[in-house]
C-alpha cells in the first residue's frame, strides 16, 4: 500500500515510493529506494522534503499515515471547490487567436535560441531584442490566454532550456494579468521569464543535457545556474528589477527550503513566489529524456499538495484560476463516454468549458468533431460533464490537432 509519511517520521527499512518533489529539488539518483541508514533520511531532510510516499508492501509501515488515495481525494475536493468559482472568459475565440499565437510562439523560441547562444559565447543579453516579443505575447494573452498557453506544453526534448524560458514568460504574463497587476509589472515579469535561466549557459553541456539523474557534484553545479543568472543580469543594461527577481528567486521556497539563499515567506518577492510556482509547473508538465511530463491537471494537484510547505497557497489558487483545472488543449473524458479537447474557458465555472468532442471511448472510434458548451443547460447544447482528464498517449490522440 502506498502511504504519505512525514519525513521526520522516516526510519531505516522504509521503502521510498516517491520523494514527492520536482526532480531538481532532490539529490537522489532514483525516486524509489529503500532507506538503508539514517544518512539517507538526513539527506531527505536536508533537501527540504517534508513529506514522501512510502510503499508498505516493500518496507516498514507508518500506522496512522494517510493512503495515497485518501490524499488525492482530499486534494481533488480542494481543487473542485476552487473550480466552482468563476473563470475569466476570453475576448477572442481560440480559433481566431491560435494562428497568431503559433507565429508568436515560434518567433519567441527563435529569439530565445539566439539570446542563449549569445550568452554561451560571453556576449551581453540584449533586452531590446526581447521587449517587442514580450509585448506580442502580452497582447495574445489579453485576447485569449488559452491559445498561447496551450502551445507552451509543446517542447522538443533537445531544445528544452530556451523553450522552457518562453513558456515561463508566457505563464508569468498570464499570471500577472490574472492578478490584475499593472502593465509595467506584466512586461517586466515577461522579460524575467525569458531570461530566468540564462545562467544555465555556463553549465557544462554534459550536465545540462545529461539523459539521467545527476550525481551530487553535478547537482551542485546545476543549482549554481541561479547565481550565474543573477550575476549575468546584474551587469545587463536596462534590466528591470522585477526581471532580476524572477531570475534570482525562482528556486526559493516559501518554507525556506529552496536555494540559493533559503529565503522564506515574504522575504521572497511576490513575483519571485509566482515564478517559483510557474517554473515547477512548466517543468513537471514537460517531456524530458529522463522524465515523463504530467498532465496539467495532475501538475496542478501537485502544486496544491506542495503549497502546504513550498509555495504560497493563495498564489497557487490564483494560478489555477488562470490556467484552468482543465486547460485549453487538455484531453478530457465526458460522462457520456466521449473524449473531448478543451477549447475555451467559460465564466460560470472552470469545470464547464467549451469542449470539442471527437472520440467515442466506449466504442473506440473517432466521431465527427462537435463543439459542446458545458456551461449551457440541457437542450441548449449542454447535457454532459467532465469526469476527468485522459492521457493523449493512451489513446494515441494529438489534442492540438483538434484545436
């Protein structure tokens, strides 16, 4: 049985099923192993890991620990309660915005490839090259944030570093917009997202692109990218303070367990707290050579779980409202047994978006695509509801083709 145990209650003989953190937040070669000594436990505690999942069939039990199923049910209740609140409706349809968003996304990736290449060669970051791009991204998100954000989940495993930077920029812009922050903060945050990982260009390729878990020494080198990013940006002309905070604080954690300075609570700037949430969200939803990406809904559930210690809970809830429990482009199963792609959010509830049905899961065949607004009542285009998300890989469906 899989249970969730407090790290302070671990003892030798227990079997770790999941370290319950992002891959860059722990120094172990594997997330599943038997605790052989107190040294392993101290390593877990030193990494700031407060709770882990153990397998009681393979090791010592903790009698009163909740099961993984119980934990998931409680998190789902919390998410569903939030999902019943209103969501922001787009100003333009996804169909209208998606072609523009594709061009913006491709251009942003091209610019970031050049910026990262320049930094690797020791050249200075050119802020003026990114500013028009950030303006375009902001305009697209204002029209329909789902269109551009759906594209941020599409990444080439070999080009992750700069594509991740574009994704973080887009998500930060949308987050700032959702919180009603001013235009300058929005633009500066977008710039911060674009350059938050420039320090990785000083990390050896063998470590940066290693197709497996890092050793302790490699882990230390990789973590240094935050300091390197800050040092590069501190001598960059015209870099806004907000952008600098994004780069310097996106690996800090609300409980003080992050790095490089173990800042705690409101010692971390608000934009730094937001960047930490987004950086993890994009990382755990992305496919890597050594790491399979989570579905967005599962990633949000993890953010809710980790907000108990690592993130500001208020901001995690606000971020969920920005991207949606079932974001645009997500593959979902309806109560009728049909599969659909989420097309747009609706104001009434995050659980009742506009979806495009295109597959019958019961009879295993494709349907003629049809849009259903789940916010409408029976007889007016509604009469169905989402019961959960589905894996596109399982059904061999590419959701983006149906947008």
